[in-house]
C-alpha cells in the first residue's frame, strides 16, 4: 500500500476507486490493484497479427509498470484444443515417472516440452505475432527465442502433495535491472484459482537478487525471502487471476510468482516461450524437427530463433527427455562487469 498525504486539492476527487482511507485524517492509503491489465484483442487485430497503437501502448505500459500483461482473444480455441489433447496425454506419461518426473519444486507441477514437429507446431501459438509485437516494443527489435517449454499443474493423485510452489523469480541470478527477458505464457485451457492459475506479484520485476534465497542450481532456487514477501504484500498483494482460454500472458522473467495446486481432474498445461533482448547473450537452443525449418524461417523473421534441428523421428523420440527447472539457464554469456 502506498501512503499519500491527503492534499486538500480537487484532484483528489480523481483518484481511482481502489483508494482505502486510513483512520487518521492525515493520510490515506492506496492499494494498487493486484490484477493484471488486459488488452482485448479485436478480430481484426488477431487476423492481421498486429495490435493498434493504442493497444500496443497499453501492453507496453503494463509491462513497464506491472511486469505483466494479458492479451485476450489472441489465439484460436481449436488450435489450443488440438495441442492440449496431446500434451495432457504426455503429462500423464511424465507424471508416471514419479521421483524421476521433471518436476519443479514439487511433484504436482512438471516441466513439459511440446512436441515441436510439423503435426503439433502452429505458428499462431509458438510464433504468435501479437506477442512478438509486444515483446519487441519492450526489448527492441528481433528478440531471441531460445526457450520453448511448458508447465503443467497436475490434478491430485495418490502420494502427491498438492502444494503451492514457493514464491520465486525465474531470474535466479545477477541480472540486469532493465527488461531483458519476457516469458510468453499460453495456457491451453482457461486458468482459474481451482485449476492452478499462477499466482503473480505485479510490480516485482523491479527487485533483484537481494530479495531471493536459493542459488541457481538448487532445486528450489530463486525463492523470495519471507520478509520481502510480507513487506511487498502490504504494498501490492498477489493475485491468481482467471485467464481465459485464447489469452497470451506476457510476463517479465523477473516477476515473482508461484505455481499453485490444481484441484480439478484436468491437467492444466501452460506453454512458456522466452523472448530475450537481442543484446542479451543467452545461449540456449530449442529442439525442432528438421521439417519445421522453412516455416520457422518464413514466419519467425521478427525473431532470432536459436534452434537445433533433428530429423522428425529423432525429435519425436527426444522431446519428452527435456530438461527441467534448474537444468535451464536463463543467464547470459560474458556478463558485463559493471555496477549501476
Ligand atoms: O505452472 C505454473 O503456474 C508456474 C510454474 C513455475 O513458475 C515454475 O515451475 O517455475
Ligand atoms: Fe517459475
């Protein structure tokens, strides 16, 4: 909560309805909204693959201010349904591996790569032009796409504790204090507090490693320290928003968040593509099937796609052997030795 002195000026009438008045006559307290800004994508914007300047401004300002924005009605439902069927199936296979499943923090949330072959690749999902327009407006032209994966919140199952992940930042290393990486999250179903909508702490992209404990490399890295959480909760509480199917969530990599338990019977898959600034030297590569090369070159021109290509059969065999959590490294090469 931000505490303002009460000014006897007419402008105070213009303050938003979220103002809460404290008991003293000297101060009033403003609690910033915990919920994200949403850009309602029009059918024309969706089919052109281009937001109007007004909507782009809204997305850009939300990312600078909150570190997150939702683009609603951006993706066709039937495309999501097709991929969801496959990924729910795969999630069950991964879950069956038990202790060897690629889980992050706890077994109810697994890291799950999509099968990047011709059959399951859709440019509207993996190279969404509206998402790229938004990320380029913050990161600069041609962001680098070096990570495509997903997070699946699993329904209750015997022997698996349904617990929330610790609140964490995925930027669990000394990172720039300017925007350098945006995660493009695409849930394949509507996300709700019941099926494990990610808890998000808006505005926390402005904090650095000082708020964290757990080094990169530990299974539970990037955890936010308890005292920072309670302090921040007073300023701006976290939210678990309903995110409607068809939405794209663009989130600054630094934003504090935590995966939540899924209390329903359906797996909740959320894709994650990371766009890094062109100048940011992240060396990861995405595994694609060779057959996708042409499509990626044609439709991915506004990105630098850091890909590794394998024959389709090999890509099919390997995609479920991907890494998880700390095996990914979102840091960059040749870090500058500079202090601001
Ligand atoms: O699944 C989610 O909602 C978030 C997962 C997550 O943040 C993680 O595994 O790092
Ligand atoms: Fe995370």
